[in-house]
C-alpha cells in the first residue's frame, strides 16, 4: 500500500536541487540586464562588481561568519578567489572578442566539469555527454556563432580560461563547501570579490561612490537578485545534484538573459533563441538522468 504525498511532505533532495538550480539560473540571468543598465547610468563594470560584492559581504559576514576558525574560512576564501579570477578573465576577454563568443566559451563550463571529473576518476555516461553537446549547440543558437571579430588568440584563450576556472569553482564548491551554510559561503566569496574588484577598479581609476539613485538601483539589483538569491541557490543545488548536473542547468542562464532583455529592454527576440533554448532545456533534462 502506498501513501499519497501530502502538502506537508518535504521535497526530495533532487527536486529541491532542481528548483534551486533554476532559481540560480534566473538570478544569474539578470546580470546581463543589470550590466546593460549599468553602462546606461555610467557605472564602470569593475566598480559595479566591487560595490555589488562589497555590500553583500557587509550584510552576510556579520550574520554568518561568527564562530568560524581561519582553518574553516580558508576553503571558503579559496572558492571565492576561483570565482573572482574566472570573472576577471571573462571581462578581459570581452575587451578583445565579442560578447557572444565570450559567453559561449564561458558557458561551456559543464564540458570542463565533466572533463575535470573524468581526470579525477568520474567516468561520464553517454546521456551526460549528449546533454553537453545539446547545451553547446543550443548556446550557439542563443548567443551566436563566432564571427570575424573573434580571431584574437589571447581573447579566445581568456574566454576559454574563464570557462575552465568557472568549472573548477563549481567542483571546488562541491568538494570544499559540503556542510557549510550557503549564506556563509556566499559572504566569504563576496568578501574576496569585493576586495579584488575594488583593487582592479582603483587601478583603472574608475572606483567611486555612486552618486545617483539610478546607479544605486543597479548595484542593489545586482547585489540582491544576482548575488544574495543566486549564489546561495547555486551552492544549494551543487550540494544536492553535484557540480556536473547543476552546471548543465546553469546553461539556461543566457536564455533567461535574452528573455529578460526582451521583456525589460524591449530587445528583439530571434527564432533561433527559442530553438536554442529548447536544445539547452533538453540537455538540462537529459543531464538529470541517473547513471
């Protein structure tokens, strides 16, 4: 005899992980819109990132950092450093090649996750490999295929490096952050990011206190949706699904960015975006199949 689930039945770890991964993808998907709005209100990208992470660190560390020893903080800070270096490579690549190709190489992170896992002894199954192929094809349709402006070897290397470093960040999160509260992990990552991007922005001479409500609105939006919501959700998804499955759902991020840009910024929506989104979604669903 089976018992029908009730409203009070807690969700399974896998279902909770899928929900958190989708929430993270939507949250991170807002970054593209915030980035365009930041340019419109006169915010430098590194300055905006410094304020974004600095505010999150100021909010979370006093609440979640108490009682942690430096030995416990070390892995949290190391994971934050991986994320910061990956983001820096991403923006460095943007200066040399197109945004579409940079994003395409960044979101090939699931392929790097599987490759690194393979090197560590986790042999991928056929459905997982097909899922990566579907996601890569879908990303090409959503973001765009590399063109004539993408022949800079250093730019391509930086973008591919960003994808590899982001994959390392996901795997390190799976290995080192197990059992750590997601908000505590987020606070330490934000501390490293805030200090690093503040230094980079100061070196460029662009670090300044925002002066208009529009600038503060963009920063608060980045801090709230793309950090306080998205980052803990990602850590929760990795804890329940593993880095490989969570990263494949993360390939939905650029699709959400395009859809949000069409809704908020009135950008045109191409048919290729819808087809690419269907392929990414198919890959994400296939990735959830148990080995």
